């Protein structure tokens, strides 16, 4: 198991917004990190920058999921075996409830809110004119974005597990370690 854990922890995926002003990095250890180019705040208003962040992060999450699936496949570890044991009705219910998940995370200073919706869509909202404020350094704004995303993602993961345990009968659940 140590070798597999090392391989999982080594996964690192980067994705960029279409205009390359936002970079998202996903690793197993640090989860999701967003960074802006020096010009990002000058080029974008709040809704546009939020859209660029969502675009980059979602691409990184998708690529990270693919990397994980490839790693498991190379090691002949079944993917989705627990879900595969559910009957059609349970599977349909699980997917419907997963699509309905909405988890919100806020930064401590309240300048950024992140919402993870459904199967991993991300929405960012800035508050208090955060993108244009000259008294809010870019590094601080990035840290708040990362904090909000991390909190929303954690809530989303907890909600996903709650939904799975609600839908899957005990015989289909992975053993607790």
C-alpha cells in the first residue's frame, strides 16, 4: 500500500484558463492551488476572472481524475467497483443525488466564495470589489480563492460520502479501515 500511496501522492496536474491568465495545480498532497498571472486582475472584471478560475480548476480536476484512473488501471486496481455492485435504481439515485450536491466555502476575510456543484463544477464569486481593490494584494486574493475552494471541496466530499452511504446498502460499502 505504501508504494501505491507514494504514486498517488506524486500525481500533479496543471491546467490553464483559455487566456492563460489563471493556472490551477492539483496534487494529492495540496489539493487545488490557483495562481493568477500578473495581468489577470487588470484584464478581467470579477465575473470574468471567476469564470477563468472555474475553467482552469475544472480542467485540472478532470485531468487529475484521469491520471488517478490511469494509475489504478496500470496497477490492475478496479475503478468504481463499489458503484458497479449497485443495482440500476440505486445507481440512478446515486447519480441524481450527486448532481444535486451544492457545497459552499468562504474565505476567512469574506472576499471570496466558492461553490462546488454536482459532479465537480466550480463557481467562484468575489465580494467587496475584491478584484479591483488596490489594498488587497494579488497573493492575498489568491490565498482567499484557494481557501474558499478548499473549504467547498471538503464540504462537497463529505456530502458525497453522506449521499453514497445513504444510497448504498451496507454490504456494498467499502470496509472502514
